[in-house]
C-alpha cells in the first residue's frame, strides 16, 4: 500500500493488535499465529498490527519481527498489516527497512527505549525513521515519547509518509489541540489500554477510530461496540461497558502487565495455542483465568 492508502485504511474502521504466539520454549509459533490471524481477518477490521504492544514488541528481538510480519501478511488476505517498530534510532531504522522488505503496509513507531528526550531529539528520531522507508508511518504518543504540537507539525512538513497519530496519554486537551491544528493531514487513533473505555471521549476529540485489544478474543463483541459507538447508540454502548468491559477492567487491573497477559489468556480460552507471555510479564492465575472464561462465555467462537 502507498502511505495514503494505508492512511485511508486506518481510518476506515476498527483496528486491532494480535498477540504474538509462542510455543512451550517461548519461540515464535507461526502455525498457531497464522490460524489466529486468519480468524481475525474474517471480521470487520481493515488493519491489523503485527508485533505491536499487545503483540509483546518489547520482549521480541529485532530479528524476530520481520518473520512475524511475513506470517501475518501470509494469513491476512486483504487485511492490511502494520508492523511495530521502535527501540533507538539506529535499530529503529534497521527494523523499519526490514519489515518493509517483509511486506508490511506501514509501521507504528512505538516509544524509544528507556530515556526521556527533548523535543528536538524526538523530532530527529522520528524523521530519520520516516525517511528510511517508503511505507506509511504512525507515531505513538505515550510514556517517554510525547510529541508537542509544534514538533508534530514540523514532522508532517518534512515527512510526507507520516500519516497517523496514535495517542496513549489520555490527555484530551493535548490531543484536541493536535486534531484542531493538523486536521485531516493525519489519521487519529485512540490507543489507551482497553481503548473502548475511552472511545466516546476520543470520538469527541476528533479521533475516528481506536485499536481494540479484546478484538483478539471477542471480535464479534468488539465490532458490535464499535458500530454502536459510531452509530450514536449510546444505550447499547453503556450496556456493553457494564456487561463486559468494566468486569474485564477489574481483571486487568489486578496486576501490572495484565493489559497484555489478560488478552493472551483470552486468546487461549478461544482455543488458539498462543502460549504464555514472555518475561518480564507474567500470566493470569488459574483463578483469574476462570473469571475471564466466565466473562467471555457468551461470545465463545
């Protein structure tokens, strides 16, 4: 896809980040991963993100990621695949080029590693990665990588293939300033953990869509919520929030790292051999997994 084509696809509907499947030795499990991608591609999601945050990008080695992207592309059919990218600038450039060769339709640039950085450093970091590839790039504002409005505007001026902005800060004032300033130059995605909990606020701030982690294991429910939100059916949104998302949030909040581990548990409960999370994350307890099984029972595939 050209940058403008992936930009249009990103804004066309619900998005999701498939978990990365591992075997008993914590190695990438491509067969199970492809089956899961094939299943997800049968639902209304125009773009899937391979090796993203929910896909444990932070625990993957750079050399693993191109193979994960290639497996996703093989299984996704017509669904576009965006790859996670990140670490420092040098690794980021190498990784961006590698996943472009593996067939990625775009990249999501996750926060750089460890250290806080000034706006000028962030500007150069993003610019160099954008200019190293021809595919579309999305930046992810969160944690130690929060671009100011002026920095983002400069990047858009210098990088035609910068086509998307994803927010994980929850700072409605900042993101509304960004959408008001940049207009339709970018596609805007909500990216808070369990994004459905914030979807109404983001919609009001000018965001057209968001990435749904629970789409990994209850895609039918995730699509129903998205359609109710976009259709203005507030009562149905509130019903789904009460019946599913708030109880899920209670499980997710029991322990650090469960924003990923609970999603992977849900995928296993739907019958996919996704394996367990890699350290430094840890998995749900047996009791918590039983709680999750009860919650998702009405939406078993």
